[in-house]
């Protein structure tokens, strides 16, 4: 079926109103929940095939995240759908005002390859909770996951409302040429611009979940604890995580000990040869492998650095003596290279971050309340976290999204419902006595109130 015909069919189904009742929405959310439970083995096997993810990591970082979103939406759906009363000023009374969440229609969800299941199904939770029909286009680079989603979703969900279309840039462009009611895109900045331009043709609103260089600033507290939390957030999924710390800013006094503690944490997690660890992933393809190996020249490798193209394996690697103007510090790394840069203090770190495009996330490691307050007040990023990294995404009620170069719009929890809804305002005055007559022209004439 071509893209125009597909959209037309989904639109006609949407127009019947079938997707609007709370019962349909709950039914779809429950069916998706069942799919994740009953097909967990197939799903984790696909993720392992695509990214060498351990089954445990695939469960925790993909399936469990979607399940948490589903459970949260299921629990709060009735309240989210309820009309919200708005106060009416005296001059307009009698009258009532409220907003009523309406589904947008047929939405397009385009996913990336790094969390190929989570990043199409978590938005789908919002789309279904809000009562939309949806077309999903998973990443063609995560071939096995794309195929398993295309096979399984129709077995569980309403096939008149939800469709998975597989394919790459060409298929994506065909879909984007259609007047969807919303486009939800997760991926890189370059394609983000293409998506936004294509959507502009139809004035289709977009959510762009992009990436960027997310910093982790370490200026206090227990360095070894910070190193373990950073190594965990960075090297999961072989550091192909949009909110992974891209680089570290720390003081010259702390840098040597922090670099050493990072190497120790890597060894604790993945052993002396992470290549043999079943818990450490692989780079998605040769292109990204070559790109990452090229970035190694940007600094001095102080731990890790081994790599093998045949396996697309790159060891968790810590670098120091990094040139801020090197490609390592100019592009989003999106792989297991972790540069440690030195700055005088927290203030210098905040200025360093502020001089660059807004990142998707920014992390501060410190035990001083004034540090946490200053960082929270002065750093603009999609999201902030104190003394952890990456796992803030596991809080289902916390909105997630970028700002500026790292994206536009957000989702997770209620924000997903809002993203996929139109909060339609309604003002309702009783018919009868014309209480607006004072406002009518001609304005010079004296009018009687009643
Ligand atoms: P990508 O931009 O290459 O591809 C993403 C999607 O866009 C794929 O489905 C692909 O088929 C499609 N696409 C590719 N070329 C296209 C074109 N010319 N026209 C239309 N569609 C096209 O992104 P990626 O490499 O898969 O993902 C990595 C990037 O995504 C990183 O920058 C990362 O930070 C970001 N990311 C962001 C989040 C987030 O939630 N904010 C999550 C994961 C990844």
C-alpha cells in the first residue's frame, strides 16, 4: 500500500470515532502490555542480534521502560482525559470554560536504531493513550527489531489503527510527504531538519527527540561513586545512548583519580577484557565503527582503546589531554569514548556548557548544595540530573525531551498524552439573556444592562 493510501485508510478509521473511547485506549495499552510479556524472548533476541545487547540489558533498558510508561498511562488515563475547568472572569459570566483533550488524528512515529524498541513503543503508548491512530517507522539499521515489531504488533493491536512500515530513508521520505497530524521523530540532527522541513509543507506539528553532547561535571563528592555511575550510564549499549554522558568536565586536581576510578569501574562491570563480557554491546555498523576509531586521535587514551572491526567492538575508553577543538569534542560521540576535560571549577564548567549548543542532558556530581543549586539554575539542557546519569529516564512521570539543538517537544508520562492530544478549549455561555450587550457597538451609546 502506498503512503497516501495508507494514511487515507487510517484517517477514515479514525474519523469513525473508534479510537476515542477510553475502553479502546485501555484495550490497546493492555494488548501492548501483553505483547511485551508474552513475546519478551523474541524481542530481546532481536535486540541482541541488532546490537549485541545482553538480554538483561535489553529487558531493563527497552522493555521495562515501555512497561513503566504503559502502567503509568493506564493508571492515570481517566484523569488525563477528564475536562479541565478554567476560571471565567466576572464580565463573561454566566458561562463555563474548560479544556478537553482530543486525539490529533493519525500520527507518524519514526525511530532510531540505538533503542529501536523503546523509542518507537514509548511514543506509541502516548499516541494510543491519547486516542490516535499511528504509523510506526522503526529504524532500518536495527533490522531484526524492525522485523519483529512489524510481525508482532498486528497480532496484538487494532490493525485498523496501528501499522508498522519497514524501510529506510526512502520509505521515511514517502511517509513524510503525507499530511499526518503529528510527526514524532527520534534521531540525529541532520535528519531532524529534513523531518521538520517536510512537516512544514503540511503545517504538521513535530516532536523532535534529537541528541547532542551531554556533559557530566564532577566537582565534589565521592569520586569512585561518581565514576561508577558515569561508567554505568555511559557504557551501557556500548554508549550508543542519546542521554549518555558524552564527556566529563572536572578539576585538574580530581582528573587523574577520576580517570583511574573510571577504568576500575569498567573492569568491575565488564572484566579485564570487555570483549568477552556478555554484558557489553557492539557498535551498530561499520560506518559508525570507523567514525569512532577516527575520533580516538582527539586525545590521549588512558584506559581502553582496543578495537576490532570484524566484531565492531570498541573497548570502553577514557581519554585525557583532549583538545576542545578536535572532532572528538565537536560532534556527538555516540560510542564508548569518554573524554575527561579539565576546568578550573564549577563556574568554568557552566560557562563551557553555556558556550555550546544546548545538550539533551547535563549531569552534575557533587555533594554540595550550592553546587546543585547553581548548576540547576544556570545550565540549560533538555534535562538535568544530580549524581546519576541516564537513569533519570526511568522516572515515568518526568518529561523527556531536548531544547534548541537537542530537540523540540517532550514526552513520557502525562507529557506523552499532552504531546499527542489537542487540548481543545471550550467556552460555553447559556443562551437567552444577552449579557454581552454592554460590549456591542456603537460604543458611544448608553446601554441598559438588561
Ligand atoms: P538518524 O537520524 O540517522 O535516523 C533516524 C530515523 O530517520 C531512521 O528511522 C531513519 O530511517 C530515518 N531517516 C534517515 N534518513 C532519512 C531521510 N533522509 N529522510 C527521512 N528519514 C530518514 O538517527 P540515528 O542514527 O538512527 O540515531 C542516532 C541519533 O539519534 C543520535 O544523534 C542520538 O543522540 C539521537 N537520539 C535521540 C534520542 C532522544 O530520545 N532524544 C534517542 C535516541 C537517539
